[in-house]
C-alpha cells in the first residue's frame, strides 16, 4: 500500500467519524451499562460502521478500534468522551 492510498483510507475513516455521533453515544452508554450489557453487541455495531474500510477490525472495551489494512498497515481510532484520535502505522510498530 502506498502512502497516498493510506492517506485516502485515513480520510475515509475521518469522514465516517465526522458524520456520525453513534460512536460517542455507544461510548457513553457502555460506561453507564457495562455491568449489565454484552460488549459483543457494541462490537457488532462498531464493526458495521467501518465495513467500507475493512473487515479486519479489533475493538477494545476502552473504545480503541484497530482497522487492519493490506501490507500490514493499521488505522487506530481512539474514542473518548468528547473527541476521537486517528493514528496510522505499520502493524506491530
């Protein structure tokens, strides 16, 4: 994967994040309901959000989302209470 293609994928992720409040809602809800709800339901909803990018998605209960792309590249999204951060890297770095 070329760096220009990686930038395009990061831009796609940014567009998804800018156009939905769903992830913030889920983050807040999980914080309130984690003792009672199954996180797999959250993972399913979040995974569907990023399916246009990749099917290889890992999601932690801390709302770190790792999207694995070809050529061992990853886009990592961290959702907190009020904002998100995106980082791109080669896997394992």
